């Protein structure tokens, strides 16, 4: 905290620390995750024609899977959904869903997975004909992204940053969909805060709930931010941020497409991979639905916090006084008022302290931050709450008003 902050701001910051914890805690619906996994792996009907056999980009059912994913996202409130046709190959397209932010000048967050599947390690597998359920790789990531979309949108949006949910095509054929997506973003001059790629997040070896967040050294702060949020949340997931140099480079997933364009990207993956990897035995039986749901909850909570979400959207929308007067702020204001020897100032001070927690604040103040450099001009980061506040202290956000 800077010395030029008024004493009131300092005191408000102190008291906020007592309430600090998980900034935004979102919880996945396990039943919805399971239901989506069943549809994506051909264990439940996907459309009027019944179940799919494969999501391989070469299989006829691939288009049905894409149509179902797009429809699922379109039914999620507030999402702007499009299918991004790819130049490479036939009938390839990413599905992209945007939750617009209130400040388009802020770099957006991307959460992605690939929806295609393969079974290249099953001898004689014919991609145009044979089954490839790809339950762990990457129906798990796809189902997680669909649930993350519902969790984020279910809060009524209200994020400062835009959030993009992306389901990439033809990852198994060489990161085809994500390469083109990242290249188009770069060509259009779009700024990205970070791209989080979930691939795969279904096989929970030994029930250890381990999740690796691998990063290129340049993007280590993004991995540490995720680690910080994971530690603050009530989650069974044991997140380990790992420098991908330890793997001798980790270019095997869609995050590499973003890194290649100079965008910060993290690869979130269950570890170790299952023995059924890239075979027809990668089916629903090897996926731990609770683990998928827990990963989805963790990522959604992290994204909501970093996108600048409201912790209590209803009271934020209402405005006016709440009963949650900040005792430290009241004491500070009383001291200020006494020094002025003015009864009117005293009354005003008490009223201000009582009402302030739910006063509307500028959108910029809702930007999550890890340091001053991440806040807009004229704003400073209050590290205890990871929120940007006006440098003048005029619109300090109390704990509980936003997250
Ligand atoms: Zn994969």
C-alpha cells in the first residue's frame, strides 16, 4: 500500500484482510459434467440420430459433435457463439463462445480444449470408420470447458475482461484448429491475458487429484497466479506449476499454438497420462467425473477472479446501504470527524461508513490484479484483495462488494 493513500483506505484494507479468502468460489455441477461426457463419448444420444461413434476430424460423426457443442454453448446465457471455419482440411471448424467484458480495452482470457478424438495407438484403427471415444483425451477438457461456460455465465456475467471459451478442432492432426485461431488473433492485434488449455483432465491416477500447469518460463507469473488462487480455494485439486523445460519442452497441446504467437499460455493436464492414451480403450471407465468437475471449478473460479468478477452481484446491482458497515472505517471516520469538531461531519462519516460497502464502483476497479502493472492507468493493486483501486482512494472496493 502506498503512503499517499488516505488513512481511511489503509484501515479499510486492513479489515478487508480479515475476510480475505477464495476470491470467487464457483462449483461445477457433477451431473451435468457426467451427462456431457456420456454424450461426447457415445454413451448417450447426441441428436435425433442417436449416439456418435467418434469425434475424429475424419469421421462423419465429427460434425454432429461440433453441432452439439455449439448448441450447448448457445443455450448458455450471455454467450456469443460462432463456428470458426478452418482453411486447412475439409469441414474443420473451432467452436468459439464469447462472454463480453465491460472494458474491451482489457486483454481477454481464453479457456480451451480440443473436441476431436483419435485412437492412433490401436493397431489398424481407421479414423474414417472406427470408434474413438477419446473420453480422457479430450472429452474431459471439452466437458470441463462447457461447464466452465455455464458457471461463468450463471453469475450473470459482469466481468471487466472478456472471457472466450474455445473448443478447438483437429488437435490430434497437429494442433490445426488452435494454430489457426491464435494466428488470426495475432493478425487482428487482439490482446490476450492468458490462454488456459485443458487437455486432458479426466484420468486421476491413484486418486491423487494432481493437476500440472506447465508453462514456458516467460509465462511463469500466470502459473503462479493460478497456484495462488488454487491455494485460496476449497479444492481437492493438487496443482503443481511446472516449467515445461523440465519436460524438455511441452509443445504437445493447443497451448503451444498461443505460445508460438507470443501469447501467455498454460497447459493444464492430469498427470501421469493413462495407459489407454490414444487407443480405443480411452473410454468413460477411465475418467474420474469428480476430478473433471473439480478441475472445472478451479479454473472457473480462477477465471472469474482474474476477469474481475463481482463476489455478490445482487447487492452490487442494488447499491445503497448494507448492514455490513466496516468497523475499522467507522473508527477512522469518527477520529477524522472528532478532529473537525463538527456534529454534521460525524453523522456524515457514520453514514458513509455504513453505506460505502455497496456503493457502485467504476468497472475498472473490478479488475483483478497481481501487481500495479496489471491495473489500468490511475489505479493501484491492493495485493491483499487482488483488486485494482483508484490511486486517489476515491472508489476503494470493500471486501464483499467485489472479488
Ligand atoms: Zn489431447
